[in-house]
C-alpha cells in the first residue's frame, strides 16, 4: 500500500497535468508559490517566544533558530520543486506519447466549459481533464434517466395537445360552500379527477389500472415541482390534502374512508355516482364550517386536509354534472375519456415548469446538498426527454415563471373559457385527432 498509493497519486496528477502542457512552460512549472513556505517564513521572522537575558546567548539562539528555519525553507522549496519537476517531466512524456497516437481528425466544435467554473482569486484554471470528467458524469446520469422514462405518463400526455383542461375542471358557475375558497395546487385536482374516474369504473378494469399507473408516475414529478417552486410553503396544506386523497385511492381504493366500489354500486348511473360523491363532500365541508368557531379556521389554508379534499371533490363533481346537463345515460367510456384528457392537460401544464425546476436544482445554495441536487437534476433531465418532446408540440402560453408555477395563476392569466363542459370531450377529441 505504501508503494501503490503514491504511484496512483503520481499517475492522477500527471494525467491532469497533460491537459495543461500547451499552456505552460518549464520556468512557470518549477516556480514555488509563497503559500508553501509562508508559515516557516513567519516563524523565522518572528521574535523568540521566550525571554533570554544574556545578549550573546540570545543572538546565538536567534541565529540557530534562523539557520534551522532557513534550512527547512530551502529543503521544502527543493522538495516541492522536485515534485513539480517529476510531474512536469511525466506529463511532458505522456503528452508526447498521446500526441503521436492522437487522431488528426477534429470537428472543432468542442465547447469550452471553463468559463462556467467558479475560481478563487489567484486559483489556476481547472484542468480540462477534470471538466471532461464532470461532463462525462453528467452525461452518464442523463443516460440513466433516459432509461427510466415514465412510459405510462407519456401515454397519458399524448391524449391531448392543449391545456384547456386547466380551465375546464372547475366551473365558476358552481356556488361556493363557504365565503372563501381554498386555492388549488397542481396535484389536488389531478387526484380528485382520478378518484372520480376510478369510481365510475371497476377497479379491475384495464383503463382504471392504466390511469392509476399514469397518474402515479406523474404525481412523483408534480410533487417535486410543487415543493421546489412553493418556497414559502404557502400551499403546503393543499398539497397535504392531495397526498391524503391519493394514498387512500391508490392503496385502499377509498375516498375519505368510503369504499369507492360501494359508491359506484349505490349509483346505478354515472350521474348518480357523481351525486353521491358530491353530496358526501358537501356534507363534510358544511358540517365543518357550521361547527368550527376558531378564527384561524376561517382561512381555508388552515382547514384540515379532509375538508380541503372534500371541497375539491364537491366543486369538480358538480362541474362534471353541470357539463352532463340532462343526459342521465351518458356513455361511461366517453365520460372517462373526457376526464382523462382533462388530467392530461393539467399534468402537461404543470410539467412546463420542469425547466425552471431543473435549473433551480443546479443552483441550490446549500453546498452540502448541491452535489446530490445536481445529480438529481441530471437524472430528471434524462427522465423528461420524451416529456419535453411532447410539450414542444403544444402551443405554450406566454406566462411569467412565477405565474406558470401556480395552477390558479394559469387559470386567471390565460382566461380559458370554462363554459366548455368537462363531460363533453368532443372539442378536445377533435383537437387531438391528429395526435391519436
């Protein structure tokens, strides 16, 4: 080990030095910087740390200390110079060998990443080899992400080619259950719509299983987007409500401790099932608002997760019923497809924030967490490759980054017409006929 370890250090140092050979000369390489000897020089020039009364003895002692320190300084300079000479000669020999075997073909399109390296004052440029290794590691992580494409989510995103569902899932014509409405986050309407979809179908149905798998993949990315962009934690209670609903639906096939199968059985038609869900949700909200006397609870952001989720279920179920009109026997597949397209629109709108999230992950201020954050960003970039390709096919609205981060801001800014009933997918289907 005593032999191998120094040899590996020599090899590594020589390998990095090879990349700098064209920019250095022999004299500069053998120059010993002051930081090698500054401590010894400081000791040498300092007065003796103890008192000596005899002047002759003090002079002899001072000269002895100076001699020892000067010898140490000279020996250290010689040692450092010898090390630099060994590295320089090794790198010179190595570069000569590589130059002989190097291919003469070059496309001349290499990007110099050294301009992006943060250096301390007086610090030499980072060797090209180090930069190349960093770039290779980033490429490797991106490739790892590309192998983990969310295939189910991608299939769901291909169901539509616009973002109309962002404005269609909650109609302004639905009366509020309280004087104030809790805001939306991206994940809450997605999990509420998914709950309604699977309540309308048998859980063993392949369509329901596919939708659950798609939304599960989408929510993992949506959660990352929401946590990254909601820096103040303003919507934390809304996100918590979405998590509570999703855990119940995905794991236990329940919404608010109610078996969704029994909800579907009690409603023999699509409308009756939706009315059951809406009535249960309305009762939860009205009972809470009637019983609570806490001033803090007058702010919807302070409502319990169960009440926030119920309010979302009431509004979305009522919006779907409003879109269905008087048609009591609407085709179940048509309604399910319409809801799936709306979920696709909302997820796609949320995923337009991915570029901003990846950028923020690479600029994390905490240096201890930055490396892992950058690695996660590189993997996320690879995972999102096909998602970006799908989003590029849509006409993106011109929104400020702060506005694009919130679903309610999206709805207010792009002023989507909410009169389009959620239960009537004809417009969306025609928009997506080419995509299909």
